[in-house]
């Protein structure tokens, strides 16, 4: 029975990034057959677009909250 793949848009940023890192590691190993490499590349591209979208949305929210002026975070109390 084939493994069910969660659509990228349904994944939290952290889970999508974790899966993307695993795909990159498998592809860098160079031992995937061609068809698996193509499928991994396609899934990686989907995950990358999803992560970039999440980051862009977060940046837009921060810009809106800060009035388009990014400020340094105050130092953390030790």
C-alpha cells in the first residue's frame, strides 16, 4: 500500500521544512533511481514554495505590526 502524502499546504512550516531537509539529504546521497529523484524534486519544489509563502506571510505580518519599519528585538533578560 503506497504511503499517503500530506499536501504541502496542510503542513505546518516546521514539518514542511523538516521534510524538505530530508528530501535534500536523500537526493544529495545520489542513490535514488531516476523516477524517485523526479518525484522527490517535485515534492521538494512544492514544499519550498509552501515554506517561502509562510515566511513571506510572516514577514508581511511583522511589517504591518511594526509599521513597515523593522526594529531590533530587545535583549532577552537572563
